[in-house]
C-alpha cells in the first residue's frame, strides 16, 4: 500500500506492506529499503493501493 505520512513539515509518500496495527501505531515492512517501520496512525494522511476486492 502507498501512504502519505507527515512526521515533520513535509509530507512523504512511502510504499509499505502492513504487518500489524496496535496501540495507535502501524507496523509495516518497507521492502525497498529492507527495514521495518512503525508509524503513528495520526501521521498518516492518505492511503492508496489497498487492492480490496468487492
């Protein structure tokens, strides 16, 4: 999924694979950089590319 995140002054687009949501945070894998990230949900301003089937 593609997220827009605001942690400082500038919004940043990141592509992540979600792993878990708990305690107001998203834990996800950034495959491009081969790291795991934890982001506060309040910092996420846009979500795209969930690929939900209807």
